[in-house]
């Protein structure tokens, strides 16, 4: 079963895309800029056989970008196969 990470950035998604392309040889598959022209609503990268989704934090999102106080999501749900 493949796992696709979704990374959220605090206004630095474009910088992260450039870094992943240079450092890891990632290929940008798609990009949806936000209406403000500065943020990225969603982008898809391919690194080898893997897919990575990225976006900038958006107002009203239920999952903000990590920071020092909250370095990772506090709550995750993993469905039990038997539920």
C-alpha cells in the first residue's frame, strides 16, 4: 500500500519545491496557485516512484504548518481494517 505524504509550509512552499527539485531530483507534476498569486494551494511532486503533495498554510485550514510549539499534527486517524 503506497503512502503519500502531504507537507504544509508557512508561506515557503515555492522555496521547498525548488529545494526538492534541486536536492532530490523531484519533478513537479502539477501546481495550483492561490488567488493571491503568492501562495500555493496544492502541488504534486514525483520523487522516483513516490508522490509528495505540498501546499502553503491557508486561513481556515484545519491543519496549520508545523512550528516549534506544534512540530507535527497532534491528531491522526488510522482506520482499523476491522471497523
